[in-house]
């Protein structure tokens, strides 16, 4: 080599850092992506003749559905038999021979003619049927030979972590996330304890705020996000739960049965049983949807009847989404408890007029007394005096609409005050309660900059022009709210004489 020639150093093959979500995805792919290999063509066991194509597909499918690496190892160890070697036949001199102290046999379990049987297979087919490598089986053999049980996966469980963040830094991340003022969703309290942050916030913004507040702390975004996901049950936005849990449950069961039916032989009794069960679930779902459709059909019929007859009217009523005060994009706002601004909407179905009763949380709550007060005010101050029969459509929230206080109130209005001849309450099937009130809320710009509760009133009033602007009734003075439960207890029995939960329609 001449002096002019230079030797280039090879580029350092630095391993890519693996962390966060991509690692989790890779692990799941490794666990669920095994594929059946080739035939061994052995003449002794004739493995691929004993293990039919249907059994092979079932074996690899079931193996891929095992969730963890350790569970797969336990399953595989149950198919390997380990026996001491009783006789050696060395081809080399005993001093040079490498004796095996144990021998291993392999099998698979499968259904044949509705009977569970164990099929012996050779080493190569055992690897092929499960889509695994020889190294993995050697690890299992060594564990069975030394401990007699399946080995545990120790990857990633070491304590030698030079980049591990300090406890005080992790505590600062925890306290920073905790400092954000989250709230519970009004419509999902019975389903979960999840908290919600404003919908204009996200983990990336929170991480940037943390870096501004603690510039000396070395915390990566992935670590911040990991603490957010593992230590907190928080989401963004304040969604309303409009999905039906029964529909979701039955749909999942139907999909699962369809998958089972595809894998089952049509000649077996199990196929017929699955078909009957599938038909039963489809019938239940259809009946449930028909009941839900009945609510919307009645609402449509009530609206058409009210448009024809001035003595009849139909309304839909519901609480809208809580709006924050102040509603501004300043970082400091996210750390503090904001004032909630309540809105109760009454939508007149015949004319599409909408009345919003608004008040901050310091002036009223969202219970049965508040709903009774607002409903009473609407009937006597906003309902057309010609109306004699009123139909009310609302959801089945027990703390607001479907309760003994509301039932006593409508009876009191009809039979004591005699303002109306009849009032009918119609409740939908749970999960199917979409009302015109939800459409009205969609017209309000919820990202408007607001600093005072009164400013939300202006936003609501200007949210719609046709067919008529929204009417806003401000309840700041609290004069509208009355203690109806206490008042009605002096007139009626204190305990409801019937079960209110199964009620779908009632009237007075």
C-alpha cells in the first residue's frame, strides 16, 4: 500500500435506540405473526398426514392468540416430554463421546371427531407447526432438564439502566400532570372514573409546558408520555357518551361467533349450536334496535301532530355540555380550577324554537330540583297558552329527568294547578337518546374567547339565525330555582310507589 492511499474506517454500526410505542408494537407482532413451516417428510411418524390441514390452521391460530411470551413457553413445555437416557450407543470412544443425558419427545393436541387426542410428531414438525426456531426449543429443553418447568422471559428486566431518570425528576413530572385541573364527564360517571382535560390540550403541549417550568430536568417526551399513560386515567375533551353498550356488546359477540363458525366443520353438532346462538343474538339486536326506533318514530309523530293542532305541543329537553369560564388559551388556566357554565336546553319540536336556561355552577346544580324549576318556568312563561297537551322527550338520567320529583311535578301541574290537561314523558332505550338539543349545541362555537359567564350568553344568542335565534334565560339571580322535592313531599307520599328505572313512557 502506498503512502498516498488512506484507509477509511468502517462506519460504526450503532444500534437504533428502541423505546416507547414501537417496541410494544414489535413485541405484539412477534407474538402473533408465527406461520406454519414445511413438511418434514419423515417416514416413521408421517406427521403431516396425521396432522390434517384443518388441525394445522387451528394450531397456529390458537398459538398466535396466546398473549405473552411466557404463556407461550408454558404451552410449548406442556407438549414436550423429557426422559433420562437409559442406554448410550457411542460411535466414538467413551472418553471422546458427547453423551446426551435426556431425550425429548413431542406432540400436539387437537380435536378429532369431537374427541381430544394427542398426536406424536417429530422435532422438525413441532417447530414447523408452531412457527418457532430451534433455539427457542433448546431453551425450553434446558429449562425442563434443570428446573422441570417453563422458563421465564428475563429480557428487559435488568437493573443496569444508566439513563434512568431520578426519582425526584419523575415525581416532578407526576406533580406537573396532577396540577392540571381535570374534570369528570357528566354523561359517563357510571361507566368509568376517567378524567378529562380541555380538548385544545394534548400531551405534547403539556410536555412543552413542563420543559418551560423545569428547564434543568432532563426528561424525554416518551418518558413524560409513559408516566401520563401509566399513572393517570386522563383523556382530552369532554365527550358525551352516545354509543349504546348493549349494541356494542352484541356486535362483538356476533363477530366472535361468525369467526368460530368459519373455523368449524358444518357437519359437527357444534356448528349447529353456534348457528342457533348466532341467530338468537341477531334477533335480540334487531328487537333492541326496533325499540330504539320506536322512540324516534314517536318523536316524529308528536312533532307532526303539534304542527297540525295548536292545542298540542312536543318538546325535547336536556343539559348541554359544561362550558369553562374563563375560556382562554393561557397556560396558567390549565393548572387552575375553572368555573363551569351550565346550560339547560328546551327545544320546541313544532317550531324549532330553542330556549337556553344558563347559569354558573355557583348559582345552581344539575339535579331534579333544578330541572323541575326550569321546566315549570318554561311551561308558564314560554309555552304557548293555547297548548293543553304536552309531550316531553328526554334521556333517562335518573338524577335529572327520570325521578320521583319530576313525576310529582307534572302531576301537580295537571291536577292541582290545572295549567295543562295532560303531560306525557317519553324516555328512550338507553344509548339511543339523540335529541335536537345535541344539534343545537353543535351550532355553538365552544372555542370562543370568554372571560365572564355573561359572555357565553352572547355567544349562544348569536349562534343561530334561522329559523329563529336562540332565546337565553339567565338564571344568575337564582329566583327561578325552587326546592320542589321538599315542597312536593308535603303533598305526596315521600317514597315513589313504583319502580322508576324500567319506565319508558309515563304521563298525567
